């Protein structure tokens, strides 16, 4: 079988009948609810990433472009043995929402509609935006929950007013309930700016303490947490595209499980960290040592401006620093990785706009300790890389909500593939290796659809 002729349920069942397996068929087969009706996507922050995603989805719906970078739209998944040649598109294998059924709305601290915001962001060219103008102009933001204390460099003018944070949360819940009346299912995604660094406190330890903190305007509750609370209270899955402390606290995990509202990690894995989670596993696989890894970036969009503020940069730095330590496991390989000097810099440089440039200098050493160097210069487009990640997270979280075995677990670790800071069960270290994350994601899809898992053992080919 080929990708082209696997278009029916019968074709998929036939494809799954003979497989190079590692764990038997899942009892979850057939239990995933279909993606019927409209999927409402509520976006927090209609800036560069969000408008690029929304415009891109509309361009794909009109046949003006291909959804490049989106695993849900262009990726395939192997079923069975390599000799079977069975690799359907992921969107044909699992019941994902169709792009034609996706409806967008959102909040922003500025009144600009999506067309105006996209034109200001200058990610997409004028020719592209003009073709989509009527649709993009029709999406106008609701007033946002905003407090400049948490994002020093922005001055919101289109914001909600309330007597306390509880009142603001109730206003968001009212927005969610109103939108629910127009669609069949809802997912929320944070595409807003990076908030200042916040550490968990007593207010984050339970739903009850968090709700008391809303009443008393606890300083530890940032706007992103108010959005997450509103979403999870309404049973709406929530994704976080920034490194803020948001759902990665006990109160939100509890709320997620209580209301079967899936959550995942945070901070879209786009440029420099994406490359680190590709290169670092290769070094470890070959037992090549690393003595230093220096990373610097220049970025000129709103995200760059926000990260120019030290407290917001610290939030991002914590997210970006974690991947190498978890991948290299210096406690297991002290001769290779225990003394790594890891430094990260982000510099706001307005002329570059959304076209971020990242430099990495990697000092490695090999046989008998002889030193070598690797230089990486990644000239990327930040929002072009982030937009398909945002889309995939929305579609996969909606899938998780419809899969009983997934939604009851709260944290969706299998979505770590997309995020700089994967979220795991308390006490479990996160997996940052991109290739292990990819295998976890695809095996999760096989599992919920009742297909055999793939271990890549393959000894039967040689019997």
C-alpha cells in the first residue's frame, strides 16, 4: 500500500493487520471521537506568530500555499513493516479537525484587526496579505487581560477592567462561553509576549489557593495564568507558546485533570533550541564531548523588544538553558559533559524584524581529548517556524480532548516535540531529544488508534 490509496477506514484496518510491533494493539482502538463540526481556536495575543498562523491557514484553505512545516498536514506515519510500504498521512490516520472547519477568534492589547496586525508585524509580504484581506479584517480582537508589571516594554490600550483578578477571569470565562455557542469545540493557545520570571509559590499549589489568590490579586498570578485558569475551568485545552509560568504548576495540573482539559509544555521550539535538540543527541550518540556552547541571537520584532527587558529575558533564558543538561545527562557521562559552559544571549535589533539570526559556537572534543569546533549560523524567520507549530498543537490538543485515554491524564507529554520546555508528571525528568520526542508522538497516535507500536527492532527481516 502507498499513501495515495489509504483513504478509507477499511484501508487503514488492512494496513494495520501485519506490523513490526513492540507492544501489541491498544485497547483504545475506535474510541477516539470524530472531529465533527467546527473547531474554535481562541488565540491570546494576535501578534506576529498568531497572524502568520491565521493567514497561513486561510491561504492553505484557498489553495494559495502549502502547509509546509506542519506535521498534521504534511507528515506521514508508518504502519506495520517497512516491507508493507504503508505510510498514510497523519491527518488521514487520526481524526483531526479539517482546516476548513477551524474558526479563529482571540484577544489582544491593541485594537488592530488581524490584517492590520499582520501588516504591522511584516512577516508576510503585502501581496500575500492583500489576497486574504477581507477575511483577516473580519477577525477583531476582544479586549485582553493585561498588566504592564508582567511585560514591562508593552503599553496595552485595549484591555479589560475589573475589580480584581477573579473578575478578570470571569470576563474571560464569559468570552469563552459566548464563543462556544458558535462552534462545536474550543482550544486556547497563548501566542502573547513573554512575561517576567515568576517562581511557584503557595498560591499555585492547589485550585483552592489559586482561586483565593484571584480574589486577593496575588502578585504571583500573571495574566497568562488567568487565561489558563479560565480555559481549564471551562474544559478547554490550553497550549502555551511562551516560556511563562502558566500551566506548569499543581493548581493547573489539578484543574486540567478535573475538567479533562489537556495541557502540554511551553515555549515554541523554533530556531536555536530546535537545532540544539538535533545536534546534542548526535554528539551523545557518538560519545563526543562538549566543553562549551555559546549561543547568541538578534531579533527585531515585538518579541525581541520584550526580551530586551531583563526580567522577561530571564524567563526565556530558563527555558532555553534546560535542553542541553537533560539531553547530555552529565551525571551519567561526567567525562564528556559535566563541565559544559553554556551561555545564551538575545539582542534586540530592530532592523532585522522577524528575521531572527542565531549564532552558535560549539567547542567539542573527541578521541584522546583532541578539541574541535562547530559553528552554526541560522538565519531563520521566527514566526514562519512558529506558525505551523501553533497549528499542530491546536489540532493535536483537540484530538487529545476527544481521546478518552489522553484527556484524563491532563499533561500531554507526547507533544514535547514542539516545545522548548516539555511538561511531565511531577518528579519525571523531561525528554528533550527531538528524535525520541518524534517517536513518542507517533507511537501515541498509533496507540490511541489501536495500531501496533513500532520499535524499529526489525529482527524478523533476517530470520
